């Protein structure tokens, strides 16, 4: 609402924005919900790109890709493909079975 003075208090500002837009519920601008009393810093959370898979997950994925190649799958980004390519005999159930077998082999 443009005709009201800007509030310094975040809660009052949120309530004024909600009243002006007709909304009844809102997530705070910093994305936190709950009893947190201070703003969250960007350093509080770890972005997804900063987290690497475990060694076990890497080994499992290598094994799964190896088994799926036997079924006739060419993974994305290999041989210039933007998407995964499958041979006609590479059914979804065969690929799921390869994933289960990779889980079993990598323990």
C-alpha cells in the first residue's frame, strides 16, 4: 500500500503488504517459517551445488550406467546427446532392474 509510511518492523511491514494485496497468509521474505527471530544469512544453508555425492553413490551410479549401457541406453551428454537415448529393447522395467542390481552389487 503506497499511501502508508514504510515500517521498520518486518512483521508490521509483512502485515501491511498482506492487507494491501488481499492475502491472508505469507512466507517471510527470507523464506523462514517458525520461531526464528533473526534473518537467515545466505551462509546458513548449503547450496545444492556445494554438496557432493558420497563415494558409494558415485560407485552405484557408475555401476548402474554400465548395466544400463548393456540394455542399450546411451546416457545424455554422451556422444553429443542432449537427452538419454534408448534402444527399443531397453524397457523401463529392464532399467529399473539394472538400478536394483547396481544397489545390490555396491554395498
